[in-house]
């Protein structure tokens, strides 16, 4: 009788140990599977949710060392980012004028402002931007375009915001001059290299009857189209207090182009 009871107890102990061992093995297998699955998930790239941008302009440019840059500019809710080849973005803001197009205000070193031109035949917005990536990478003009087949142009297509450059001869000196126009129809005429000598001029401008009209105080100066070059030219007097003299700045329209 003792022998039978002893065998039954041994069987019970063996059965219990077998059950515990099975539980341990099963737990280990489950743990291993979870680790492998989670590792696979961790190795998978995280794909962000797509952003519903209002527009995406794109362009290509080749700069120093023959390096090509794919330039993408995305915009949403009044803000945009221009990214060349995954480099640090150039940011800015924009506004849409219904029936005309977009005006972009860049947070770059020059405070660049540009307007888009809409081509009704191709259904594309486009503009040219001077991309400056520093002395190591170079700078150049890149044309950016975005197709929008739903846009309806009202009236004449916009021209770009004008820019003029030239000089003011002053005897043995020659003052280089620039006229920077803004989207709010104002302009600034100054000498980049002789700012301490030449008095800066601020005024307003308008495009009327095929010419640019610049207003300084109560005086106006109207550009003339050079038929040969196709560019507008205008003369505006400047003051040089240190010489107690007034000189005439001859300014010629500058239009950005791409190669």
C-alpha cells in the first residue's frame, strides 16, 4: 500500500513539474515572438501622414561643382517653406489675390518679394527666385512652377515686381544705384556702396499705360521703354549732401532670367 501511495505522489509531482515547464516554455515562446514582431515594426520607416498643401512649386538648378538641386516649395495657411535638396528650408509667408495670383514674402537676407505669373495656356503659375546657398554652394536663378487647372485669370496677367539698377555719374565718381520695389507699390532708391553719401529716396510706383510711374513727394518720374532691349528706363535725381550737389541716376529695368 505504501509503495502505491508513493508512486501516485511521484506521478503527481512529475505532472506538476511538467505543467510548470510547459508554462515556462510557452511564456518564453510568446515573449520571443513579441520581441521579433516589435523589432520588425521598429525597423520600419515612420511614414508621416500626408499634408494637404495649398500648392507645391518645383524647379531644378545647377550650382557650384555641377551639383544639381531639386527645389520644392510647399505652402499652407499663409506660410511656405522652400527646400533645396533637403537642406535647411527658406521660409516665408504668402497671400493670394483672387484672379491674379500669389505674392511671396521670403525671410531671406534681401527680404525678397515676388509675384507669380499665370500662363493660361499651360495652366501653370511660375516665378523666378534668386537662390543663394552661400559661397560654398553658390547662387543662381531658379524657375519654380506649379500647375493649377482650376485657377481663373481675371483681366491681364500680373507682371513681376519690378527692379531697377544703374548709376549716377558725379564727376570723377560714379554712384551705383538700386531701386527695390515692393508688393505694396512702394519703392526704395539707394546706393549699396555709398549709402553714407547718397540720400536714400522712398516713394510709390504704379504701372500705367505701359509705363512705370514713380512718385517722390509731389514729383513724378515716368519710365520709357527701350525698344531695342525691351526694358524700361527712367531718370531720377539724387542728392549727395557731402558734395552739396544733385545728380541724375539713370536706372534700367532688371529682369531675372534662367539659363
